[in-house]
C-alpha cells in the first residue's frame, strides 16, 4: 500500500471515541431516569465501539506505512499533547462497556473493561510523564502557547482513577486495596498537575487573548479534570471503603467536600468558555477536531453532578446533571455533524482529513 494513499490519523481522532463513550456513561449515571435513556446509552456505546475499532485500525495502518509519523507527532508541540486522547479513548470506552454492557455481556464486558483500563492507564501514565518531559527538553514552546490542550496528557490518570473505582467490586483482598490506593494516587497526580497548568492558561488568556478562532474550543478542555475529579471522588466513596477499611460515610463526606468546589469552578469556567465561544462563533468559528472538546469535558460534569446529587439528595444537583446532559447531547451533535461534513468535503476536494489539532497560535 502506498503511503501517499494512506490518510494521516493523528491522536486527536481518539477524542471522538472519548466524546461518544461519555454519552453512554453519562446516560447511565443520571440520577433521574428519563424515557429513552437506556436506548441512548446502548446506541452511544455501540457507536463508540465502532469508532474505536475504526480509529485503531486506521492508526495502525498509518503508523505501519509511515514509520516516521509517530516520532514526528511526538516532537510536534501542537500534536504531542493529544496522545492523552488515545489513552482516554481506551479508558472512556472501557468505562462505558462496564456500566452499560455488563448486564448483557456479563463477564466478557468486565474482562474487556479491565483490559482497556490496564492498557489505557499504562498509556496515560506514559503520556503524563513523557509529554511534559518532551515539552521541557525537546519542544520549542512560545510564550503564548498555553491552552486547554496542555491538560490532555496529564488528565488520563484522573480518568483511570474513576474507571478503576468502578472495577473495585470485582476484586478483593490485597488486589482491591492496591487498586484503591493507585486510584487515589493517580487522582492526586492529575489534580495537582491541573492546578499547576490552570494559572498558565488563565495568564495566557489575560495577556494574549483568546488566540486563533480555530483554537477557541480547547477552552472547554479545562472542564475535563474538574468534572472528572468530582466523578472520581464520588466513585471512590461508593466503592473504595471495603478495600481501604474506611467507613463509606466518611468517604462520602470527603467526596462531597471535594466535588462541590470543583463543580463550582467548573460552572464558572463553563460560563467563561461558553461566552468566548459564542462571541467567536458570531465572528466565524471554523470547524476542527477540537469541536470534540464540547463532549467529553461536558460529560464529566454530568457524571460529577450525578454523583453529587446521589450523595446529597439535592434536587438542584440532579437538575444540573440533566441540564449538563442536554448540553452534552447538543455538543455531540455539533461535533459529530461537523466531523462528517468536513470528512466529506475534504474527500470531494481530494484533501487529507484534518491532521493537526487546533491549539493556541495555530
């Protein structure tokens, strides 16, 4: 097969797997059971699986055909952070499989989720360490380059923490205890890394503005570690007690104490990102694969708010979860429609599919 006929498949394509998987997981997590939710969860899970298979296969062909592609992507400061999407795509589909498909597939769903968790966690830890090391030693990074995309390589351990918590009921003894502690360690690592990066993103916006219009959707990526942090805390409260020898009530108090402030800042940032995006859209917001930032980060707000609603019994938080789910469905429709239209248009023009993620300054 000629390399000229193989379309580039950079890692940001896994964002479509993330964004579709979270629809299934969020539908399952909602504290209010609405008509059609189960059907939405199953359809999203099936679509996410099909997208994952297609992207993995296309990636394998691309990397096998172009032996220099992987090195080129890793050395490109605009592309390298999106290897976090590869890890989170595997993790997100694994979680969706566990919560949606287990009633039908049984042990096969659990085994699949476990294998995807191990693979995604290993890759996520590699990106959380390796991509920052490349940024510090090999990349040439401009002073105004900070964007929400910088969070992509360091957030996967937080996604692993949430997914790992869901696997705890399937383990016991020392294995369960080790996994519980690993989840807490990974959540802490991703959380502190996020705290280190958020001031840089805020400072860049304050001093250099929003940057190129095509990069504006990356602002929504900031929501990911916030919502996922609230989700991970809630799931650990639900499932880690027996492994840690800690009363569930104590863990629930901790989860609520952690989750509410995270959700508060997430809503603040959602208002900021939404306002900037709306302003940019009125001026002209070109499509890019960064549109998938309207999906997974918002989905984590659904799961985080759902967990908080369950733990507090607050009707307002349940309503927030439903509202965020509606926003998630809208974001998914926009991203999916834009992706299909762009692929068709490029095919007609004989161009490659988008092969560079949209980031600040691009």
